[in-house]
């Protein structure tokens, strides 16, 4: 398995988690408050960012070697870790 495969797989997981959190806040009564709207918007931007990350990962995988994949893998791992923590907070 290549670094790119792992990186793209993590991007898919991150996108799924951020979409879950976004859907939660979109349906939540918390979005009726000022802070709730801001959190919903922030998670929406995070979801869009993960979608762009996934698209760029696929694009870069077709053109570059592991020299580019390793830094991207590090960045995506940090992103997914943050999204996982946010998901755990939402589920509580």
C-alpha cells in the first residue's frame, strides 16, 4: 500500500466525519443561537476543506511520488485527528 493510498483513505474518513458533524449541527436546535450558527458555519467550512483535500490528494497522487505524499499524509492525519475529537464531543 502506498503513502498516497493511506492519505486518500484518511481524507475520505475525514470527509465522512466532518459531514456527520455538519449534519448534526445543521439539524440541531443549537444553530438557532448566535454561537450555534457560527459553529455550524465553521464545521461547514471544515467539510468543504476536507472535500478539497480529497480532490487535491487524488490530483497530486497522479503526478507526484512519496516525496509529496508524506507531508500531505502528516497534514491529513492532523486534520482527521481534530475532526475525530470534534465528532467525539458531538456524540457526548
